[in-house]
């Protein structure tokens, strides 16, 4: 199930911040491609690429122990992963990294579909706050799942989950065009509350399956859950403030 557009769209001009974020993340991904010598596209990361992810990504154990990793031992040798920023700040820098082309393209598609209406409804500054607050909330949720994990967390998924959480609260009855690719390729229009509701339930189910085995998984589903709930909370507070002002 792949959402690729929504309606109606709020007609308030171009979503400047959404476009800016997509451009920045795309620029970072181009750097990752160069560092990995195109390995990240074909699933064959180099030691330089792995080092790049661990240097700028969020590692829960670093925050739990207060000790930053300096080296990572791999079958091909030791990699220097000393970070250029404090551990707490990697919860932000990790939002601009991705583990592969599919990861990157999927996130950018979801942000493009759901980001514009949320940006127009909240305004640029509130939308910026939503993006980074929910992204950090997602990282903290992932951290609480297993503070001893030495697996690096990367990706804009947590922040984009926050945007989706805000979207389902602000535009529950919008129609989302979804591409289904099962036996037949089909396009359907479904209300956002059903599309995003089913998406959230699937993320929560997968997150529950990860309990106790978080170091052996490739997708941080708990971060998606935390980001989505934080986005709903943010949008709920915003909506309540607007109602109070109108009274």
C-alpha cells in the first residue's frame, strides 16, 4: 500500500519548508552515495559508509552510558566512528540520514504527500517545530525500548511519522490515493483516517514483536509509533489553542 497523493490540498502556495527538507535530505543522501561509492544504492555499503552512519546516527547506548563510541569492530577491521557532535544532537542529525535508496525514496514520498497540508495549516514555524520535536520524540521512544542497544538509528521516518500523526488529526476525512500492488495493480481513494490508522496499527504490531530483540531488527518500528503519537499530540494542542482563541 503506497500513498502517492491526497485531496483536497490547501491552496496556500508552495510548501516551502517541506520542499526545503526534501532538498536537504536529498543532498545528504547524495553525500552518502559518494561516501559509499554507490554501494548504498546496491546494498553493499563500504566501511566509509558504515562509519558515516555511525558517526552521525543515534546510538542509544551512547546516551545511556554517557560514553561515545570511538571505534566499531567489523569483520574487515576497525572503523573510526568518533562523532563530530554531542550524542544528544545525533537524535537530530540522524533525521537526515538513510540506510538505503528504498528507505530514502519511501520517506520522501510520504513527506511530500502528507507534509504540504500540515505545513499550510500549522504555518512554517509550527511545522518546523513539529518536524524536529516529533523526530526527537521518536528517537527517545526508540531509546526507551532498549537503552543498551548499540545499533545505530538513522532516517527521517520518526519525524515523518509525526507529520502523519498531525495529518490524521487535522485532515481525517481527506482522500488519499493509494497504490496497491498485490495480485493486480490497483489505485483506490481511501479516507486518511483509515489509511493512516491501518499504517499505525501495523507499526505498533511490528513494534510489539520487536520487544526484547531490538538489536536484531532493521526497522525501528517503535520510533514510528512514538513519532506518530507525538504528532497527534502536537496537532491536538495546536487545535485546542485555536479553539480557545476563538471563544
